[in-house]
C-alpha cells in the first residue's frame, strides 16, 4: 500500500496496514546506522520544526537526528525562550512557523488534542510527539518495531504493559498498535492507576504482576509519572516497587526468552532495577536506536517518499 496521510497524530486512527508500512519502511532506515556516513540526500531542502512545550531528551534528539540524517533542516524551538513565554497562543505560534516555510512540525504539548488542533490550523505535516495523557504514536511505533525485530512477529504475542496506565500516553498508543497487530495485551498496575473502562480498548486488566509475569512474551514497563500525578494514588514508591517493580526475582519467574522494554527515562529502583535494565533480555538502549529509524520512516512517508536509497 502507499501512504496517503498528511499527519501522524495517533495510532487509534491508523489501520494495521498503515502501521505495517511504517515498520517495514523503518527496516532500511535502521540499516543506515551501519554506514560510515549516516547522511542521505532524501529530504534535502525540507524544514522540520521541533516545538516542545514539555521536557524531552530521547524524543526530541531522536527526531533531530532522524531529520538531519535525511538532510532535513531542523529548527528547535524552546518555548520558555520564545514568544510563548510572553503569552503567544499555540495557534499563533503555529501560524508563525508555517509562514517561515516549515514542512513538518513535531509537537509535544501538555494538553491532549494539541497536535490535532495544530493540524487543523496550518498546512504543514504535524507529528504528535506526545499530547498530554492522550497519545505518543512514534514511541509506540518504535516499541512495535523493537518487538517485531526481537520476536520476529507481533501477531499472537502476549504483552504486559505495567505501571502508571492512567497517565501514560505511551500505554494508550501501544494498546492501539499492539491490538491492531494481533497481540494480546494485559495492563497491570494498582487499581488507582488503571483507567476505568480501559477494557473497552480490547485489553485485559490485572492488579497482580506476579500472577501475570510467567505467561507473557513481552513486558513493557512504564515510568511512574510523578509530574502528572495527584497525591494519594499509592502509599509510597517503596510499596509500589514491591508490588509492581520489575526486579531480578520477578524476572527469574518470566519466560526465558521474555523481552523487556521501557520508554525511558527509567526511575531505577522504582519500576525497574538497574540489574534488570542491564539484563540481555532488556532492549531499552536498542529502543533508542530504533526510535531514530522509525522517525526517519515517518518523515519519509509523510513527504511522499517511495524507496529508501
């Protein structure tokens, strides 16, 4: 199939074939990592603006590298140093960016729906790099890519998404992507961090990590998002870690070939121990590499590309 969308706002609206196309396109993009010169002329002359209203290291740097390796001119806007700090609205900022000749705008914003609003405001391709607790599509795509790369397939796998489901845009995008690609998904966490009615997204719910862990093929550990939480959702980080943290003891009860992933940054000693993060079954660092390949693929497809040279 060919790509026909102008924007990437979330995985909820993508078909299985569209997700498959992105993953397939990312394969030759990852091969570029092995080249001595990691630069292609593919998107020379295009302009990408990274517009981040929230802190980011992995996503922002990954998009910047993805753009530069495809010869895109990349502009980073720090909102605390821009007119946003003077009260400029998202719409006005977007119109200014469009007037400057941008072809892509990558936006991370604290409000759900911000990427959609941007896409409705300007005639440039908008890529959602995380909007509130709504979606984070490229993170989910790199997770899917990592799972397929390590397991050979996504169809038929049992994936546990563990932790702060309530506040996690990564969890929502992963659920949409995994279920569309044929995986069984179980979300695991304390009742206060599981959204009511999440079963309607096609997942199972468990509050007992120890019961679930022997049966899954992939464990996706989520960061406790302390910056988004209100007080009282669980007694303490110590208790949370005891019940839902991935320790060596818990990992030893998993399948021998289980895959452990984490979107980062990790709260070591809380949702995952340093020992587990460095275990050969964990692909946390490789996820970062895969993130560049996936974002290259997204930029390429949104630009109407046909074949990666």
